[in-house]
């Protein structure tokens, strides 16, 4: 349970009453009641006590761990202890300073143990926003040991250590409602050792991955924390399958009122000086980046992901000598899907709550859902500028394709450029004859279809915008007239 989730219930404490300017037994009892609304009423899980002018909140999962033991497993987690101080202006100071431990096991399936030597955090929670306006957290010396047993793959173990981790957030009222949050997380000194299970003809393989730093920054606009916390309370209030079925109309109302849940979210993750060591050789990267850009359940649907690698070094022990000079150093791939209506689809999907229990949606419902999601009957899949490059050459590409149930054949266009073809030809010329002959023939045909670019690069303009037709630089390869 995150601090944001826990403190999100604080606004209810003040509903219809005067804020507790000073910590009192009455205030502690009220806080306990509200937290139990979201976390359940199992005895001993939630404890709130007066501590001077503040409250000490203790969340203890030991009662739940006992339930796990009754079912043949085991679980333990150190109690989380926070200090809550009412600032008297609708905000609360929240602090935490403690070590943390966690263990969970199901015999023959999974065994996980985690320790954090020190976890400290402080933040300011705003009742009206139901969010932290600012918060910072820091962890040091994180270790996690995980063992998973699969009936087919066998046993896989993993050991993770992190020297330190920091987490920062901000929150302000969103212009279009909800809360606009920013997030920054940084890990340093990351190491992971794991054992890949043996397979037929292949012994078990130890792998070690290290990263100097991993940094992620992000922004989420229009987040609706109230909807998420109401969903938490609904699950607590309806713990059984029978209760959830009987009260499903309540969940439908929560979801409808909370749409689009969030407006848009972007994240940028960057890892520096990453190395992977295996018995077959090592792989290293000076930098790896992952960007994600996704909209919430809105009419302007969008999903984008981009991956880039810089300073790639591959194990030359596994590479034929002739291919070593043309191994890639930098790689980037960026795609996105647009032209779908997630808001309309979500509204139609709400009809699932109205079906009698055990009833599957019929063909008419599925057709309506698809029509709402794809008002044009298609989506646009974009291949944003990306490429592969090495010493003496660079291949770049970009394009877009339209596909969906309304098209028998996807249509689209793309542009590919290449510089340094001489570097590739020189490497292929040193390849064994059986590889050299076929490869050089293919390169020659591609070069013959290319047109020169403004800086001497080779360019291939691919046009498949008409169903059943394909041309390269105006030369028909199939279909056409």
C-alpha cells in the first residue's frame, strides 16, 4: 500500500466536522475508522495513536500473514510506521524512517525475501487534491532474493541488490480536473544475478546484470485518485465473489464517475553503463532508454513506446570474424498506435456490469464494442524515425500503416535510407562464399532500386497506400497499372 493510497482517505476525516488542529484520542479513533474503510477491519492491521501533536499510524500485515500460513504458505512484513501531523490548513505532514523486511513463500512454487536497510520519506498531503503536493523518499541497501519453481522450466533463482534509490513526486490541481503529478525515480548500484534453468541440450546458465544508474521521470495529467480509492473501498466492503456480484452496480457507478481515470501519461527511463555477463560472453550498453506515451480512456486514443540503445557491445566470441566490423553500435525503435476511441469503448464496456451473472457478451455486444473502439474501422500504426548504425554505416527508417477489421490488406508508406553501403559490402566480401554470394546479390538488387539522397545516401520510398499495390521509388513491385 503506497503512502498516497493510505493518505488519500484523509479528506473523509474532515467531512462534516472541524479539522483536528491538535492530536486527540477522538482524532485517532476517527482516523482508525477511516483507514479501515480502505484497508479492512481485521484486528491489528490499522493502529492510530496520539504522539504529542501528531499521530502515529502503524500498518501491520501480521494478521494477513497468519491467513497465508493457514493455506500452506508463509508471509511476513515489518510493520509500516508513519507520523501524521495536521497542519491545520487542509494539509498533513507525513514522515517515515525505518528499515523494512518482507518474506513470502508458497512451498514448491515461490520464495521471496526482501530487505531495505533504511527507508526514509517525507511529504505534504493535500486533502482537497487527495494527493501529495510534494514527497521525497530514499532507500539504501536494498536486497531481494527470489526463487520460482516451474513444473516445466524448473527452478529459477534471482538475487537483486540496489545501493540506493530515491523517489520524488509533486502534485497540483489539473486544468481539466483531477491531479497533475510529476515523478522522478533514480536507482544507483543495481546488480542482478539469476540462473536460467537448464533445458534439453543446454545446461543451467548463470547471468549477471549490472547498471550504474537507472533514472525514470514521468508526468501524469488528470489523474483521478478519488476513483481509485473508491474502488479500494468497494473491494474491502465486498470481499467475497457473491458480494461483488450483488454490488457490481456500485463499481459501475464508481468507474463511470471516474472516467477517464487519467488524461495522459508520459515516462522516460534511462539506464547508464549496463553490462550483462554470461558464460557465452558479455553484452554492454553505454545507455538504454525507454519512452512511453499513453492517453487515458479518452476519445483521442494513443499508445507510443520507444526503445533506444547507445554504445552497444556484443560478445565477439559468438560472432563470425567477417561480421564483427559491422556489428551495430546504436539502435532505436519507436512505434505508436492512434485513431482509436478508448472513451467510447469504455462506455460500451460498462454494459458488462448489466449482464446477468455468468452470462457471456453476445456477438452484437462485441460488435458494438469494436465499433466504438474503432470508429474508422482501422487504427494507424506509426513507425517513427529510428535506425541502426555502426562503424561506417547508418540505416534509418520511418513510416505508417493503416490496419484493422475494415481492411483486408494493411496499407501504408515507409522511407528507408542507408549511408555507408561500402562498409557493408566490404564486410560481406570477407564472408564465406556460400554467404557472400547470396548476400551480395541481395545488396546489389536493393542498391539498384535505390535513389540518391541529397547527401549521397541511398533512399527507398516504399508506397503500399493502395490495397494490393507495392512500389519502391515509383517502380511497381506488385499490383498497380
